């Protein structure tokens, strides 16, 4: 018995395979999540530029009060504080957020339809939830000056329940928003308002 494949079926199969292979390249786990070490530095970035983004100097409060102001600021931004040490100048916290993006889900639906038309199956995989983590360190410099360094990162879980992406958040607006709110909070703390 001969197996016959007509030209139309071959075209469908070739198109489906091409689309699946090109889109599957976008679906690989983030290599950074599997590595241990410093944050990934992209082209044009330096460790110094990343440190500058994440750090601000405050000349107003002692370390303990700066930690209190930082804790309040992070809570105002929706973070749950998990650990804090005024003595060591450290805070860590996190918040959970939805990570579903309509375009990503629509792409997966289209991929599933194309696979079905080609006689194949495709299991949809898309970002579902994310945990945004924060780590903050206060280093005292001199008598009344401190440097606050904050790091935001996120861990994304897909709709299969698998942690598949992790990255350092490098959005300048996020850091600027945090430091603006912290500056306002330190002003209120310093003036006991």
C-alpha cells in the first residue's frame, strides 16, 4: 500500500512547520533565570550605568529612619515586606501581578489554529502571572548621608505553572517613581510631619 501526499497537504505542513519553528524561538525559557551571577548587561549598558539607575544619595536621615521611610514607600507601591533589618540597612519584599498580554495569547491561538489546519497539535503557552521582587540596601556615608540602592526584578510563570522567565527590571520610570516617592517620604520623616 502506497502513502500518497498531495501537494496541498505538503504546503500546509511546510507552512505550519515554518510558523511553529519561528515562533518557538520566542518561547524558550529566559537563560538569565537559569544563571547565577550579576544582572544581565545589554549592549550599550555598563554595570556603572545600572548602579546609577538603582541608587540615590540622601543627606537627610539616619539609616534607621531611612529604612522606615523606604519600607513605607514600598508598601505604598503595593509591596508586601518580607524581611527588614534597620540594623543592617536591608529590606526585601514582593508583589504579585497579572502578566497576561492579549497579543501573546492571540498569537498562541493563531498558532494553535495553524497547527490544527496542518493536522498537528499545539499546546498554548503564554505569560500568566508575575512576581515582582524588590531588594533595598542602605549604606551610610559619613554622619548624615546614605546611599539607597534598590533592585526590582520579576519572575514570570506561564499558564502551565512553569517559571519560565526572570529578569531585572531596568525601566527608568519605575526607579524614578520609587525615588521621588522616597524623597517625599524622607522629607516628611525629617520634618516629622
